[in-house]
């Protein structure tokens, strides 16, 4: 990855995390594309790329307030209590910055899986 630019499209999300160990994709709630690892969600976005490319993801507890204080980000509806943020204006942010947030979300969710399940997954390739 590492391309410069702003925002993160559905296609870019697919290219970024579609090949990571244990990642699955499905449609939930009728229209949202959900990326999961070990059956646990780590990023959600409208499958058709609508809503300006908005997406939601899990962040580390200690980064939640810092990130949700930024213009263009907010606590994610229904998931904020689990420290999920919504990137509501992704075009405000450089693509590599958003890619790093998605990778961190994957790593965070993966780290909460059972030790057995974690051991079954291949290592995440370096950035």
C-alpha cells in the first residue's frame, strides 16, 4: 500500500486487508461490508461506497478520545462503548494514515481471539 492520497475506498480496503490471515468479508444489516478476523468484526463500511466512503473500526482504548476529538471522526453509533470510531469524512485524512488505523484495528481484534485461534493464523505481513 502506502500510496498517497486522501480517503479509503471499498476497493482500497479490499486490497489492503482482503489477504490478511483469517480475514473474511460478508454483508450485514443489508448493506454494510464487514471485514472480520476469527469471526470478530474489525472494519465496517457501506458496501456500495456510499456516505462519502464512511467506515467504522475498533481503536485502542487509549486512542478513542484523541481520535473522536478530530474533525471528520466520531464515536461509532451502537459500537462506541466498545471503542469503535466512525471515520465520517475519510477524505480529510491521508490514505496511509487510514490504512494504519485499519491495520491497528485488525491487530487489536486479532489479539483478543483465543490463543488457539491466534496460533492457527499466519503472521501479518510487515507494512
